[in-house]
């Protein structure tokens, strides 16, 4: 029963896992946004943007 508190969300391991997952998600969203911006800029440079 003591280990249950360690692995639960309010325990140090649960909070650590949550923060790692949150950081990974933010990193992936930032990368996806950057790739999207670069793709749009490249399309605009080549004159392929939709009108």
C-alpha cells in the first residue's frame, strides 16, 4: 500500500511522468508549427500559394 502513493499522480514519480509528457507534447507542437511555417514560406517563394 505504501508503493501506491509513490506511483499515484500526487506522488513524485507520477508528477515527473506528467511533466515529461507535457514537455514532450509542447516540444512536438512547436516543431510542427515551425515546419508548417517553413512549408508555407517555401510555397509562397515558389509562387504556389492558393488563391
